[in-house]
C-alpha cells in the first residue's frame, strides 16, 4: 500500500541539470535552479564568458561594414 504524499513532496519538481545531466530540484528553495549546484551554475557561466556558447550565424565579409547599410 502506498503512503500518501505530503503537499510539499507532491509539488516537488525534478528537472535535468543542464550542465551535468543529474537531477535538480526546480523550486524557489534551490538558489542554483535549474542547475543542481553552484559548481554546475559556474561551469555554465564560464562557458558563456569564454564564448563557448554561440548562436550560429553568417558573419559579414571582412570588407563590408557592420550595421544597417541604409544608415551608412
């Protein structure tokens, strides 16, 4: 026979940590959410700071100026 869950346990939402893939509690009580720990959060921040995460896009040719051509 299953025990009834408390309200807090029923509302507990586990998600996958984007850095390590482990389980992470997604709630206001987890200051690192959606990460599982400060270490995983800092790893992600470091990847952004070092520009490891990039949005794929076509770079303009070196001889063309950046920005709106109408304004140049």
